[in-house]
C-alpha cells in the first residue's frame, strides 16, 4: 500500500446504481441549528445559497458523493462554496425518496431549505 492509499475514498459510480429513485428531495440547514425547529438561521433560507446548491456542478457532486441506497432521515455533513474561498457548512438531510431506493445517475435531486420543510412549503 502506498502512503496515499489510505486516503482514497471508495465511491460508487452513479451509472451502476440499481433501483435508482426518480427523485430525491434533500433539505439543508446550518450545523448549528436544531433540525426540527425554525431558529431563524437566515443564510439557510437565502435563495442565493439554495441557487448555488441547485447548480449542475453541485448536483453532479451529490450524485457522486452519495450514489447508492438512501433513506429518509439520512444526513450528510457538506458545504457549499459561497465564493471568495468562504465555504458555508451545511447539513443535508434526505426528506423524500420517490420511486426507488437509491441515488443514481438518473435521479433528480432537489435541494430545499430545512425551514421550508418545517413551514410545510
């Protein structure tokens, strides 16, 4: 084993995933907030952050980083680039998995704020 082998992360190719869901809805929130309350974390609700997370490059990353089986309630520590080398830490939570059980290349991933889920939007 080379010195760098222990740093390799094994990833699933989204093209090879079976039982791909048609759609997965993922919410985002600050790591500092309670997932079940609306505590006023303003940036989590900003359309700008949501737009950045909906960009094709970020969604493509989510397909590769989280390809494979998912369940409602799964949470992932992530970040979104806010420009000028200032990443914003977020926690992504699987809210809905439709017509399948896994994220694959054909899965539509919609990202919304956790506040919108709590508010019933």
